[in-house]
C-alpha cells in the first residue's frame, strides 16, 4: 500500500468543505450583538432564500438538522393532535420518535426501504382519516437513496387549509429541484453539512404564511426552538440566543459561491454525478438499492450476494482513504452509499469509482477494471460535452 493517503469524504453528510468558506472563518472575530454581524445575518438570510428558492422566512438555528425537525413538530402541533407521517427509512422514522416525545398521535404511511412513498395512500388518508394538523415527510431519504414525490404531495396537502406540509429537505436542498412557494411546502428543513459545503452545526427552516397562522395556535412547549421568537429577532439581523458565529460566516461565503455558480447548476451537478454513478455501478455488476425514484443526493448500492458491505467500506478507507457510508439500521452490512452533494465534481467521482473497482477486485468480485469509470465518462460526455 502507498505510504501517503489523503482522506476524502464521500458520505451524505458531513461533506467536503468549500475552501473559500473555511478560509473566511479563520479571520472571523465578529460579536453577535454588533452591527457588522447583524448585516451579515441579514445578507445570509437573503442568500438562504435564494438557495431555498422561496420568498418565505428562512430561520437559522445553531444545531443539527434534527433540532429544526423537532422545532417544526413543537411549533406546529399541540399534544393530542393527529399528524400524518411518511416513513421509508431511518429519517422518516425520526418523525415518529419526535411525535411520541411531544404526545402527538401519528398516522403512519410506510414504504419498504428502497421504495418511494405511495402518494395515493396520502390522498386516501387525507380524505378519509383527517383532520391532520400536519404531514411530515422527507424529500430525500438519505438512509436508502430514494427521493419522494414532494410536488404531488404539496398539491394534495394544499387542499386542506388547516394542514401544514413539513418537508425534511436536509439532503434534498441543492440536489433536487424544489419549489416551496409554488408547491405549497409550508416548512422546509435544511442543514449546513450537506449541499451547502460547510461544517455541521447549523439548521434552517423556511416557514410559509399558512404555517405561521397554524403556529399561533400550537400549545406545545418550546423555548430554544421558538419559531415566532426567532422570526422577530432574525428580521433585525439577530438571533434570540448566541449563534455559532464562525459557522454563519462560513455559510455566508458558501452561499455567495452558490449564487455565483447558480442554484440550478448546483442541482444539475448532483444529478449528473448520480446518473454517472448508477451507470458505473451497473457496469460493475452491482445492484441499485433504490427502486423507482433514485435520489440525486446519493446512490445506495447493494453489496454483492453473500458479502458484508462493511468489508467494502473498510477496504475503501484503508486502501484509498475514501470514506463511504455503510447502511443504517437493518440495512447495515447490506448496502453502501456514495454521496453526490456538496463540494464534489466529476474528477472526484472518477477517482472514487476507480478506487471502488480495485476494492471490488481485491475482495474477489469479478468485474472489468475501468468499466465503471468508462460508463461514468460516457454520462459526462452526453450531458456536459
């Protein structure tokens, strides 16, 4: 093995950091109650609206994405009220855990791991089993590499003025075309460590006018994640409590970069990487785990029959310094996941596919060296020539 290994992240979060954003934080000495920081916060909020593709408020919290998920639950729904939850992976199941913590009754719509949620079942439940205070779902289920039909769900929920649609788009933003305003997405949640290319520690929630009206009625306890309090303070360029100032500086730089590149180009980049990876996997004799609606944010691949995917993850890291993700929960040892969101480009993908080919070869899987890279190259030439 070579004596020098440069570790590279190919996981669906955290993702590789934008160097420009990292450099900006090294000189950040802002105090959060100064006019210079208030101006930075206002600009960052406006940039976030562009990234989100919305005119709605976008709140910033110093926490992981799960914090904003909890905030959505606490601000919208009162104890004893009923909600509709779509679950098709580990992160969909998190909505159920949050509902239990707040004494909220969930009605569950399930899809098997690797399959998209059935929109016809949402329609049936909304018509026959309501009223529901809110519908909770993922845009992209990053534990399985599946995306859900959020546009259709927005149309269905939009028929019910007393029901909000809450979308965990933590891996969907920046990888998938989303139209919160046009599709009726009332709360959309994001996180800093995904397509935004900055470290973990910030979470976001866009909030529609419909959602604000419902928030006024909620009786669930909240303190730190009080959306109305944050709306009032962040309109002035402040946060209710001490923010992660250096992360906000990093986020501001990353959002400026995204505006230069273009939101649509960022999404197209992820889509091209995802398609190239799927074609490469098939060329190497691997099966795709996501069936019917694969995500752009990442690709979940089945380990060859009889294999533990952990062996692939371990060999990739030890031999090449390439960190890929194992499966989660019941999928651990069965699948591994390659991410396409964040600061990635085609040369990154060519490199990790070449590393994967050698890893598979060394572990005993019969495949032609170069076949996966060649398939990815053809996708590049088709879409980017």
